C-alpha cells in the first residue's frame, strides 16, 4: 500500500468515525468571510457525507447563494490538538430527495425524523471535490476522490436486513462488542446497530454514536455475518 493509500485509509477511517463536524459556508451577511457551524452527518452509499439542514438556518441560506463548502472532522482523543488527526472535506452541497438516504440518516439520528414537523428541513449530499488530511506533524496529504471514497457494498435492503436482524436477535453480541472496546452502556441505553459497510459498523448507545472497524474489509452479507460472529466470539482481554 502506497503512502497516499495509507493516508486515504486513515483519513476515511477518521472521517467515518466522527458523527459531526464544522461545516464552513460563504457568508451572505458578511461577504468574503467564512461561516462555521457544527453539523451532524452520516455517510451515503457512495461514501459521501449527507447533512440535514433547515431552510431558515444561516448555513442553508449561505449554501443557496454559493454551494461551495468544507466539512472538518477531527480526532478529539488527544491532549495536543495540533497533533490530532483531522480531515477537511471540500465539496459542493447538492440538495437531494432520496427515501433510502433519509431512512439511513434517521437510524443514526432518530430525533431528526421530527424536524420536518416544525421546520422545512432538506437533505444535502456533500459532493466530493478534494480532501486535505493531516495526521500529525509532517503527515500532510491532498487526497483525491478515487482514493478517498469507498462505496458501501450493501444495498439499502441488505443493510436494513442486517441491522434489523442484529437488533432483534443478537443484543448479547452487541453488548459484547461494547465490552471488547470499553464502550459504556447500561440497561436503559443498550447498543443498537444502525449502519454497516465494508470497513466497519455503527452502534447507537443512548444519545451517542460509536463506530467499530473490521480487521479487514468485507464485500457481501456472508462476510458481514462471519465478521460479526468472529467479533462476538472474541475473548475480552483482562
């Protein structure tokens, strides 16, 4: 694997592990100045982030005037922010109407299903232009689309089937995943599977999202089952 491929994998892993970032848009109230806001996102089938934003929000008004944006995600698990990994995802925000994407987003953020009842919210895909990845001092890369984006091998129906099966029949396995990786949960906040792709899967535990990476990439439902079973049988280190 080349250095660029290694950097792309690290950048994608970091970006997919985070569930929110700083969305920067071009201010229409203060022309020439960037406007930053915290925005949740989830990844679509093409590997690109999708956001849900209200028409009354400042960042939406900015996007409607100029859809060139960036989304910054970073690793907060460090004492030195300058040494932390971070990804600047540069994109064009494109409004979409896709029921499958909406349902996947709602699995990640259940409360957002009610947003449409109070304000006019719309989904936008952040269509890839380029990524800037900084992994630490001296580890700086521009990453292109073919290296960064990795499509989900599962159709919406396949992913939904895996999610529903795990949540209905394998709560003990998901509890074990949390124990393996020291993720806190309790009887009122049990882990629930919300998404899976070739490189890992997401659990919702109460109000937070946690992503776990597979040891090696998978490409079909059989391999997904094998990877999830292997993880469920893995002993906990003491």
